[in-house]
C-alpha cells in the first residue's frame, strides 16, 4: 500500500524512528537510494520543505547535491 501526504510525525511512528529526516539521510548514506526517494514522496508538502531545511542545516554538505538529485 502506498503512503502519501504524511506528516513527519506520522512517518516517525510508522517506521518506528525518532527522526524520519535522519532516517532518510542514513538510508541514502547506506546506499539504499530507491528507499530515500520513496520515503520523500510519502511526505506531505510541508514535511518535504522541512526535510530540505534539515538537509541544508544538519547534513554534511558533501551530500546536499546528491540527495537533492535523488529525490527530485
């Protein structure tokens, strides 16, 4: 079943993680690129914006462009 338009809090509960954004980045770093894309597209519009903010403020700059290319 596809999940769409979920808040970050809903995704945290569903995937049983403390921070869905950290989980998404770790997924990418571990090489599971398709999962990152799916996780991103499950988020609602506001949560997607929050993820982009998280990406720029909390993630090592070497991953910014790679992750952005992967989710778009």
